[in-house]
C-alpha cells in the first residue's frame, strides 16, 4: 500500500503527538484488559490486584526494548499478550514472582529460536509456514477478535446491562465517523481517524447518558464516569500523579516475606505453563510481522531487521514488560491495523507512543478518563481494526493458487478449525484455537505436498 509516512520519515512533533495518542487509543483497551482478566480469574480465590497503570508502563518499556533490538526498523507496538492468559491464571498461585519467572522462561524460548536462526537461517521457516498457511492464520487473528469487538459494541457498561440498542447506535456511529474521517476527510483527518471516531462516539454516548440521568432511565446511561469521580473524590497528590504498583516491587516483597518458598518443582510447573505457549506465540510473531511487512512494503523478517532481531526484541521486550507490568508482551495487531488504516509507518511515532505510555501511567486523571471510554465506542473502532487485520491476511493469499485442492484443504482447515474454536488441552497447558489451527494447517500442508513430491519423483523416474 502507499504510505503517507515511511519507517524513517519523521512527522512534525505536534502531529506526531496526535499520531502517538491515536496509537495509545488503539492499544489501550487490550493492554489493560489482560491484568483486569487475571485479577478476575485467578485460581483458588487468589487475586494479585495487578495494576493497569503498571501494565501500560510495561508495554511502553517493552516496546522501547523491541525497537532497540530491531534497530528502529519495525513500526510495531508491544502490549499485554492474551496468549498467556491461561498460563497467568494458573501462575497466580506463585505470585508476582512466579509470573515474572514464567515470562522470562517464555522469552528464553525466543532467544533459543533466534540462536537457531542465526546458524540455520530462515528458509526452513518459509518452507514450514508459506503464505498458504500464514495468510489464513493472520486472517484468523482478526476474525478471532471479532467476537470481542461485537461483544463490546453491543454492551452498555454504565447501565450494567448486556445487549443494548443505544450502545449499538453509539458503536456504529463511532465506526461511521471513523470511516468518513479516513475515506472522505482531509489529509490530517485521514491520519487520525481513530481519535476523531472515538471523540465523536464518546460525545454521542455522553449525550445519551445525560438524557438517561435527567429522565432516570438506565437504558440510556452508556458512559460510566465513576473512574473520574472516584479519582477526584478525595483530592490528594495521587489524584494527579501516582507511581504504578510495579510487578518487580511486589515480587521483591514476596521474596523477602516470611515463609516464601520456591522449588525446582515450582520452576518446572511454570515452564509447563509458559514454554509451550511461547512456541505458539512464535508462530503468531511470524504472522504479525509478515502482515506488517505486506503493509509497509518491506520484508521485516528478511535482512532488515531480520527475524533474529524481531524475535529477540519481542522476547526481551516481553521479559521487561512483565518485570514492570506483570504481563508478558507481544506485538499488537491493533497497532498494525492502525498503521494499515492511516498509512503512517513512522517508527518515530511508535517511539513517541511508547514514551507516552510511560508518562500516562503516572497521570491518574488521564488513566481515569481513558477508563471511562465506553466499551461500545471501543467496539466500533475494533470493527475496523480487526477487519483490517483479517483482510491483510487474506491479501497474502493473492499469489496462492486456490484452484488447487491441496491449497484449498490447507486454508479451509485453518479457517474452520480456528473460527470453530478448536482448542487442545493437556492438563495445565492449553493451546488456543489459533495455535491449534496453525498446527493442523502445517500438518495438512506437509501431507498434501509430500504426496505431490512423491508423485513428481515417480513421474521423473518413469520418464527416465
């Protein structure tokens, strides 16, 4: 696609601030949702009370580490990884210390794979995961998120309700405003359609909420302002600035507390929880970077910066993210979707986004305001974001001959098993539907091509 700003381009600082804030809005919901879900779903009634501000800080630090390893050549933002959710649910019994150790083990998997690539190259990966596999897998990542987008789109959190027609109206309005800004707007509007869409949707939702308050009708109450109200209920320094509850600080308290114990058996349990998932996220890493490569017209996994560097950046960035925020990080499809829609691939924007994430994590009013953005408004934005991810994957299939049954079998296996929600559970280890679909796609591709290869060899022998 034609980029407005390429990787090395640097927009004016005033513009870049707006672009970076747009990236923040694109990734904020998913980044803070992971710690919230871990808080709600910890096993045996254990609740770590993970801090969403710390998760935002960890995402910013992880992204800066990633950009350092990739030499500023890959415009991707790292945020809290959903792939490790089940691992984190079970790891809460080991406290913050266990979650950090688990993230380190997962990051080491990336380091080992990067070492293998250093000596063996990347051709084996291209053969193992060609476009006929990566394309539908990327599409599956977008389609797999579709359910969450629609769930957000249809719910009114302020009213404490599920399905809500007013919420749908606000969400669709957000989507329409975003589309108009991106397609029909001027040059500036086309670069910041998400900010315009969210602002428009927030205003519409606020009008309905005011109407609901005046006439005491809960159905119209779409925006929940409690985060802002609670933040300023008792004015203090923390109402404006607060140091996040960093994971490493909490882990240090655990380690130095009386009765702390951690054995090799515990280390083995954490390895079983995190290491298998790391191999799955490795496949998603390749899919995300191939998708981003197709958008910015550069081969990020080739020579510049190369898969070895992107893997190390992702792995070490994930460790750093968990060290501060408690959440293992990964490259974000939302960020890639933002690049695709706006045509802004400037790495300077990603750097500024990471710095902004660090600063915002200390500013409690900003965090509170972001928390009040209604889920339906975010859902409207996500319809576009996730759709672009799915379409980017399908675009990878343009050079794949789908008239051949062998390719149809591979693509259909991945899409149906992924969309159908097929998962594989091995005790504490669980493979997501995307991971399962990817593995089955690889197996099917090896089978159909093995038969073709055998047939070709037979025909060659007969010709002789």
